[in-house]
């Protein structure tokens, strides 16, 4: 009732329906703890963890199926490798600047910037955004490049993150 009524009311008032529903969900979610028993909260949390797991599984199956129809030309591979380097450098710089300013007030362990750079894994949202591009927006180039960045991130960075952390400790 809150979702349907909130969406309808927001639409009538010329506000964003989805945002109204999100706000309503946040309000109800913050008060739900007092209205649910601990057992109910445990079941609700387990349910949403299961939904999250299933949705991620579906997402990555669809991503895997999409890779079968992509064309990887030589120029796309070169662009993908260049994009991987640019993404890593950009992430490093975007982390190094705030950490440099915050070092005066906060204590960071040695190698924080490098660990956070290498641990900045990208995935489903990047590919979903690339898949949503229209064909006149260089989709044929951006999609394989995005796939390369994401696959590198998940496979190479994900599998070597522990080694990087150990090395920097």
C-alpha cells in the first residue's frame, strides 16, 4: 500500500515516483526493527541475502552469455588494455589526493592507497550501463572495452588482492 500509494501521490504532485518509494522504504525500514522480533529480522535478512545471491548469479550468467556475441577486434583489445591502465591510474589518483589531505587527522596503514586501488573491483553495474547504450553512442567499442576492464578487475585483481596486501604489509 505504501509503495502504490506513495508512487501515485508522488506522480500526482509531479515528483519522482521511484524516489518517493525509496524514501518510504527507508522510513519503514528504519522503524521495522522495533516492530519485528529478532527471529523475523533474521529471516528477513536471510531472505534478502538469498535474493541478492540469486540476482548476482543471474546477472553474471547474462554477462557470460553476452560475451559470446561480442566482437573483439584488435583495436578493441588495445583500447581495452589502455582502459585498464587508465582506470587503475585514475583510481589511484582519486584515492591518493583525499588520503594525502586526511593523513594529518587520520592514521592510515602503509600501502592503503595501493591496496584500495587494486581492491577497487568493478562488475555488473559497469556492464549493465554499457549494455544500455544506444548503438549511436559507440556501443560497439565501449561494450568490449568495459568487458575487458571488468574481467581484468574480477579475475586478475580479485585473485591477486590477497598477495598484494601481504606484500605491502
